[in-house]
């Protein structure tokens, strides 16, 4: 089925393409809109989740910080002795579940002028509390050079240490809260030492590390240095910082993001997770420590529901389109089916089978209207063909009658040659080739008496039956009047009077009429508007000089006049109608008088039959198959010579 | 059923011991030597780990054992007590102990120039050594700060010294204005803690007129004299191992990270790769007439003079007395 070949194919193509385009646009719009909605929801959800985790961590930190602060203030105010101090630290560790260990570390010689370092430390050990003296355990470098001591000391403020693994208590991820305390006696404010409390992060990082968002989403905790404290990928924990990962990934944007995090900002960003998936990340600071908590929502998994829904919608749409295609094909078939049947019927109609019953139209739709039109056309054609058949039959009858008329007309002209075999004084030959079945030309010759031969040629204007009828009348009149009046002028004058008297149709005829006294060669002639005949004599060839007079018929009372000429022995007079000189070749060029003269010159001196046959042949050559447009009539008379004793000017 | 598991474990251990001849304390035909690095496992000592793990020492007929190192553990003590045959020391440390009578000899000089830097935040406005006058400066204990003291002495700068621990957190939190940093270690730690290079002003000690070569291989003179072939083989194998390490950085970093995890240290691949690359920079001098491992005579004399001037040492031995080689023994 070529695309352009069938209405069904084109319709299906256009409708399906338009449908598909509209559908795709709608789907795309729904996708983008729902993604935007989802993104807003994710932002809210991730913020809530992150903040709840932040609160969880911060609550723990706050509790420990308060206890540490309280211990520091107590030591500051009470200035306990060694036994009191140990009891105080021990009670602090024992009564606070979150605190793994606590120390009160003094500046050199601050507790006891004899002891440089003094830092008792109680910690939870397997099976109870244990006491350790940090001045003894820190062998290589004194505790005063440790971060947990030095940073609060230098900054003069409480500090949470970078998380570290406490190897003493079994590789526990720990952070230490350090609070400096001062000698405030006598208005002084002199640093005396630092109180610390250790907080295990293991359960917090376990909670954070076990957060699972959809399939792969997770939560993560970063220290102030960007060190990864909690993450589902355990190899990263306490090994990699956010920045070292950015460096490994050669990702300056990630580094910039990390800097925003450690600066304590919060935000919602698109982020490529370390595990490699695209995600939405919300990050927020832990207020106490400046750490960062981040939650990652895997983007693909978030969108999976939407994508799934869209995929199913797309499938439904596809099914709908297929259904639509079938429906369209069906409707178009129901429309084009009758059309095709109609087209087939029209083909048969064209073959001429008008009896064929057209396929009935089911609906009063355009096809129904077309069928009705075809039906009306079929009836009209049928009627027309019937009329045509009748007309043709009538025409054929007329044709056959015309044929009879032609025969009759032909039989009216003297057709037997030689016409007067017993007369040696002259030789005469004539021919008439009608353009239609019956011609308007005629010729005639007859003896008026023993010596006078009347011969004439005529051309009735118009052709066909009217011309033939007119010709009959003219011919009959000319013969009867010729025999009565015996002079050309009188003949023509009389015949004209008769014809013109009752000539309502204004028909007319040109006639050249001559009477030859065969005993002398005396020729008397009159011309009613006919072409001048050609004389072929010893001087050659010339047109007969004569006064042109009116044709017969149109004007009543026309007088004609006789002219005279003496023919010598061997002279020939050639009469013809304008059908000769006006014969046309296929390119509509006329035969012309010049061609006639040349053709006649070639046959000068020959007998009349030869001359006429020769001219007819020449005319046929000139026409070269072109249809004859006018009757072609010729008459030639060759005078044999005067009989001895013949009188000139007889009659 | 517990006894069954214990028996199974014992049997498994025996099987491993049999199938693992490398664990045999006395492999036949190999000379057992001990090496003590300067510090805990990191890429600073990558060549020695590679030499052991890739069998380079073994190919030279050596069975090298590494002694644990790190905070509180002194390689000088290990040498003097005979616990270590060889040790990695700084040139300044070695000269100080030689001056105090410990007969140390330099076998090879690995790090050709000082990698130490003084780092400050640009926001503090410190640009030069002179700018540090009166500011708080983090300084490491021991011999590590000798070049810095020498520099402050020369520039007549008096700073507020703050003992610097093993982290850079004090500097990161703003507790000190200037921190000591090794180019291959603490400087990069600052970078991967979120500080941009553009935020830092850095001064290389080596750019201030003294090269102060750092890590070198040392032994007691007696050890070298008694076992010259083994000593020579150890030096050659170590240099070969370092060359291998620089040619195969990824494999080398894997080896280093493995050592670090064994020691339960934070193991950061990016950081160790940085350290390895910097070690390559420090061990290969731009001048073509210095071979890897060579102690440059001029550098040695300059350091000796400087330390004498600072009264850190009373005197220093001649180059040929200090730098041991098998050829020198023949002399």
C-alpha cells in the first residue's frame, strides 16, 4: 500500500502521527511536571530526615557537653584535692551512660607544684570503671601536646575533637569534648587545665550508616575536616575525606560543595554519589561540632515510580494508537469500499454497460450523493445513447437516400462517352466529382437541331440536397428554355426570370452556356457569373475574354448578352467550375489558375477525355489525400473542323 | 563443640605455617637484617615495603624485617641498642647523635632536600619568615625543627613556640598562626581537609638557602664494617626497590595502604599517592650529576656548618668518615 496511493494509508498515517506527537508532548509535560513536584517533595523530605538525624546527634552531644561543662565549673570552683577529684570524675563517668571516659588534665605544675603533669582519667572498661593516669600513658609526647588539650587551651573555649579511634577501649570511634577551666581567684583568669569527656560515636554512626533511602540512598556524617564518619561504604570511614574523594574524582565542584559543608552551610543539591548514582542531597551542619550530616536520595530510584507510570501510560497510549489505527482503517474502509465498488462500476459503465446496477449506497453521505450522481449520469447516458442510436439510424436512412439521389443526379448528366459517336465534327467529354453525396455542379450538352450543340456548365451556390434540387430545377429549365429559345442570352434571361421569381432562399447559380454551330465552328455564348472557360487553339492557351454578368437567381429581370467566337479545327474549349482552381492541398494551398494553365498546356491538342483525366489526375496529386471541399466539374469540347458548305452564323 | 573449633583452628594454623615458608624465621641462604623506619607506615617509606613485598631484598640475598615505628619509638635508640641493623634518619638527627658519640654512618641519602614548610593562612598577612616575629608557630619536638630554629636564628625572629602534635587540627581551628608541615604529608592533609592552596601562604625551608637533606639510611659503623657485603646489598636493593615503587605507583600505593590498614591507621589512597609522588620529587634532584641515594658533599658540609653555628653540635666528622661505602672500606 503506497502512502500516496490510498486514502486509508494517508489517513492512518496522519492521524497516528498527530496522535503520537500529541501523546509524546503530553507525556513529556507530565514527566517534567511530576519530576518538579517530586523534587520539591524530596527537598522537604530530605530536609526533615537530615534535621531529625542532626537532632539525634546534637541531643547526644548536648548532653555530654553539659556534663563536661558542669564538671569543669565544679573543678574550677571546688578546687578538689586528689581523692575528691578522683571521686568526682568517677561519679561523672558512672552516672552518665553516654560518657565512655572522662579526664581532668592540669597544666604543668598547676595541680601540685612538685608534679609537672597530672591528669587522672576514668573510663569504662570491661567489668567496670578503670583509672588511668594520662601523665603516665602519654610517654612519647606529653598530653598537653594532644589536640584534645591543646586546641581548647589555645582557643580558650570548649571544643569537640576530630573523631578518632580509641584503641584503649577496643577501636571505638570516639570524639572528645574538652572544656578549659581557670583559676579565678582574686579576679584572675588563668588556665589551670582541661576537663574532657569521651563520647562513643559507634551507635550514632551505626544509626546514620544504616539509614536506607529507597534502594541505594543513604545518610552520611562528615567531620569538620570533611572526614567521613558514617557512610554505608565502611572502607571510607575515617580513611577518606570529602575532599580526598573530590581529588580522586578530579571534581572541583565536589570540593566546592565540601567547603560549603565544612563552613557550616546547609543546602539541597544534585550530587553524584560516591557509589556512582545520581542523587539529590540535603546537607546540614551539626550545631555543636560543625560536622555535616547529609542525606542522599537516589534520583533514578525516586523517578523510577514516575518512569514506571509513564512507561505504562506510554504502553497504554501505544495500545490506544493501535486501536485508533484499526478504527480509522475500518471507518475509511467503510467509506472507500463503496467508492471502490462505485469506481469499478464506473469502469464498467465506461466500457458501455449501461444496464449495470450501481452498488447501493448504505448511508446518505457523500458517497451516497456520488452514487446518486452516478446513477443519474448512467440514466442520462443511457437515454443519450438511445437517442444517438435512433439519430444515427435516421441519418443512415438519409445517407442511403442521398446515395439514391446521387445516383439519380448522376443519371441526369450525360455520362455516356463518346456522346455522339456518329458526329465527327467535334469531340466532347465531361466529368463531375461531387464533394458531398449530391453536388451543386452540373454540366449538360444537347443538340438544339442538327447543327447547333448547346453545352453548359453551372455551379449552384451551396452543396448538398438543396443545391442538388436547385441544380435539377436549373438544369431542367436550361434544357427546356434552350430548346425553346435557342440563344444563350435568351436562355439565361428566361431561366433567371423563372428562378428569381420564386427564390425565397436566395439561391443562385453561375452558368456558362454556349451554342456551337458544328458546321461552321461558330460559337455563341453567354456567361452568368461563371469562371471564364479556357481556349486552347493554335495560338496556345487563353482564358475566354468575356463580359462577366450576374449569376442566375438572385436578381429578377437580369438581361444577359451573347458573345461570339469562331473555333478553328483542332481548337478546344475547356469549361470548369471553381472546384478546380480552388482545390486544396493538405496545407490549404489552392490549386490556382496558373497550375491549371500549366496542366492544360501539357495536354494541349489531346482529345477532351485525355485532357479531363489528366487534369483530374493533377488535381488528385495536388490534394494529396486532403478531403475534397467543393464539387469538381469539367467539360472539354474539341472542334474537329467546319463541314464543307456549312454557313457561318447560322441560326 | 567449642573444643572442635579450637582444634580445627590449630590444625589450620599448622597447615599455614607449613605452606608458608616465608614465615620460616630462618630462610636458608638469606641474611636476616632489621630496618626501622622513622615513622608509622606511609608512602614516605614505600620503597622498603615494596622491596620486601616484591622480593627485591630477597633477590639480593636479604631477609629484611621491619621494626614497628611511630610516636614514642626512636630509630636511633633501636640502632644504638642493636635492635635494628639499619634505620631511616634525618641527616640532622644523625649528625647530632654522632656528635654525642653514637658512631652512626650514612649509607645512602634518599631525600635530597628539606621537604619542610611553614604554612600560614593568607588572612593572617604572614608572607615571609620576618613576618612571623611574635606570632604563634607550631613546632615539632625532637630534631625535626632544627632547620626551622636555624632559620629563625638567622633571621633574628622570635616567635611564640607552640608544640605541634601529630595533627594539623590546631592550625585548622585557628589555634596557631603558623604550622610546620611536610610537603608530602601535612600540606596535603590541609588540602584534603578543605583548605584551598590559594588560602595558604607557604615557605619552603629549602628555598631559604639551606637544603637540609632529610631521610637517609643509617647504621652503626660497626655493623657496616662487620657486614659490608650485606650492607652494600641492602643499600642497592633499597634503591632498586624505590625505583620500582616510582615506576609502579598504583601497585606501590596498594602495598602502602595494606601496611597502614595492618597498623590500623587511616589509609587514604589519594593522600598516599600524593606522598609517593612528592617522595619522587624529593629523591630526584634536577642536577644530573647526583645519583639517587648520593649524599652530596656540599649539602653535607653546609648542614654541618649550620648546626655548628647554631651550637647544636660541637663538631662534625669529615664527609668520608660519615658517609660509609664499601669502596671507602678498601681505602
